[in-house]
């Protein structure tokens, strides 16, 4: 849990830093644009003054400097109009009167004389510079999203390889001692045929064999077959009831008829057992109850595992299926993560926390498609 909280804090800090960098970039760009706008305004005021001198010039006026100023504007679009809006002159726009008239809308203006007004708009370079931060931000955002998804996919694939390899190696290592135990159980049966404990030992050994089989199937695509869920839940209740404190009551609630779905019974049993074990742990050694509900809703079959344990904090509900997340003092935080993978990837179903309240308990819900 501490590890998960630390990861969450790192993500928050990364987001804060990214926002700070973006805000700083936009601020600097905004200041630069404002400075260039001021500079272009100054150039237009000088250009307007040059036009005023040009229109009021007589034979003795030296127009060489004025001509240089007027001809020097080759970037800022300008239009000179009279008080009635008639175009008198223009520069850096297409040679059409209609375009010049349309150009007047939304432009800045400087009065040249009582009868003339200079209208101008931002230069192409300034317009591009104004838009540049947003284009850059969009590109960086898209790149960041793609990079994050690529990293997450790579990390998930690497983790999957580790879990699959670990699972198969565990199954392989369990194989030899399980075979030996099975042989010893047969010897004990022949030696002590009336001993009531030996059949129970045999069940536990078969249980170990089933667990090894589950581990061996992780990473490979199991073949689902039509299975009666009623019987699967009964086996889980029988197994849990013998290995759980008498303070905890485990009860199943099923329809009167068999409910059939396509599943791999061995893996799906493990999912229900995992939810029941978590429910027992949530009671922290106290008394309580676990109810397994089997529901049919149109073409969906739902299994709900409800307990009267300590519940889950709201901020932790979205993290319970994340690998490594656990509220226990001891534990790897992998059970629910594997359960989610078995339900959603292998059985094309859905598993989620339907409801949870501190001090009242938690309900997990699994939804599967009904067999046709």
C-alpha cells in the first residue's frame, strides 16, 4: 500500500511539473508576442507618419527617407481608407478591392489625417508565432500520451512475462513433491485403512495438484467448457468452510435449476476462493458472514461475493486490482490482479467492486455471458 501511495505521489508531482513547464512556456510566448505586437504598432505609427508627410509634401520636401519607410514595410498588411471607407492605398494584401474592404474588419487603426485612416493587421510571422505555443503544446501532449502508453504496455508485457515464468516454474517445482505425497498417501491407505484422517490428507494432496495445474495454465489460453456454476460455488464453500473459523458463516444463494456458463472450472474456482479468502481476512479474526449469490439477468450470469468485513476506503477502491496493492501487513497484492486477468482475459467477463462501506463490508461482482 505504501508503494502504491508513493507511485501515486510521483505521478502527481510529474503532472504538477508538466503543468508548471507548460504554463511557463505559454507565459514566455505570450510576453514575446506582446513585445512583437508593440513593435509592429510602433512601425505602423512611423509608417502612418511617413504617409502623412508624403500626402502633405510640397516641391521642397525631401521624400527619399519617407519613401524608404513606406517601401520598407513588406510584412505587415495595411490599408489606407478615407472617412467613408473607400480604399485609397494598400500593401501586403491581394490586389482586390473586395479583399481590402473585408480586411478592415477586426483590424487596428491609426489616423493619418482628418481624412485618412491607416488600418493594419498582424504580420504572418506574428500570427504564426501566436499559434506556435499551442501547436507545440499539442504535439508534446500527443507525444507524451503515446510515450506513456508505450511505456505502460512495455512494462505490462514485461510483468506478464515475469508472472507467467514464475507461475510455470512454481508448477514445475511442485510437481515432484506432489507426486511423492500422492504415493505416500496410497501407502498410508493400505497400512491404516480405517484411519479417518487419511482421506482428508488425500483431499489436500489433490488440492495441491489442482493448484499446481492452475499455475501451469497461467500464460496459456485455457479452453472453457460448459460448467454448472452451482457446483463450482458448492466446492468453494465446502473447501472454505473446513478451513475457516467457525465464527465466519459462508452461505450460497442459487436458483433452483443449474446455471451453466462456459468457463475453465479450475481457474474460476481459484477466483472465487481468492475473493472468499480476502473476505475472511477483512473480518480480522472476528465473526461475520460471506454470502455467495448466483444471479441470472437476461444473457448475463452474475456472481456476487458479499462480506461483513471492514470494507474498503473509497480512494482505494480503484486500486484493489492493481498489482502490488494490498491493505494487509503481509501479502504481495497479486491475488485480485490475477483474478481480474482470469475473469476478463480468459473468460471475457467483468469483475469489479459493486459496493463497499467502511465497517459494513464489501461486495465484489463478476459478470459472465450465459452459455447458449
